[in-house]
C-alpha cells in the first residue's frame, strides 16, 4: 500500500522517511511513535499536580495529598524521559 500525502492525498513516489510531496510541495515525515505516549503522560502529570494543588488550597493536608505529589513527581520524571525520546525522533 503506497503512502499518501496527509495534506493533499497525493500518492508519494518513494517510501523515504522524509520527502517532499510532488503535488503540494509540503515536507512529509513518518509519524512520531512517541507522540501518543508524550501526550498521555503530559495529561496525567498535569492532572495529578492540579488535584494535589487544589486539594491543598482547599485546606486538606492529609497523607494522601503527599502520596499524590509523589506519584506526580514520578510521572513527571517519566514525562521527561518520554520528552527526550519524542524530541530525539523529531
């Protein structure tokens, strides 16, 4: 199955990882395999930090808030590793 340009739908002449579309002249690259993981980790990390932050603003400082901060910190570290792979691939 030949690759198609995501912009105009034209058939691309080769299977090169990066090439110019012959019709619309846009650069077509292979999709980044780390994009979905990067987006999910960013969403999870931000959600955990917002939960902990707004809970502490509400006055609740139970032990579970610190647990959420710990999980959010580990999630942030994994997010940085995922960001490294995401931007390394291009």
